[in-house]
């Protein structure tokens, strides 16, 4: 897997070195056969991932995802047996600010993810 033009595989472990969040991905291409020598020792498939960059527009996005056992329905078996709902808590907060620093020259785009229980 290539991330922004560079290899994203640590050779000792043969797994991804960094993860790109779904919100930061702009483009994905999959090459399956007869790809150029520039992709190195890859055999079979090459996945290229390009992340977003900034633009001349100021923008900000925010997203929250919350799961809690209080919001879930209990199963009929648990109700019949009097078993309390199992604890299930998950929280994901996402922030995405972006803006130009110098018009048409320098931009920033930031993804901030915080996961909690």
C-alpha cells in the first residue's frame, strides 16, 4: 500500500505503518496487473491512497459518534431472565479544520480523531 506516493509498509512486520482515516482520503486507486517498475517489489496488487490537502476555502467539519447501553434495546431473553443490559460504550469525536495560509501557495488540512470508551 502506498500512502501519498510513499510506501506504507514496514518490511520487518509486513503491515501498514500508518493509517489514513476515512475522512482524510481523497482518492484510492487499485492496480492489479502489469504495473510500472516504480512500484518496486510489489506482486499481485498495488493500492495507492491519496489524502486530502488544503484549498483556498476555509472549512471546518465536526462529527460525533456515540453508542451507549442506555440507548440500546434489551433482548427478550435478558428481559425474561432479568439479566441487565451488558455495558457497551463507544465514543468517536472527529474534527477537520482547513484553510489557506498563503492564497494559492500554502494550505493546511488537519484531521483530529479521538476515540474513547
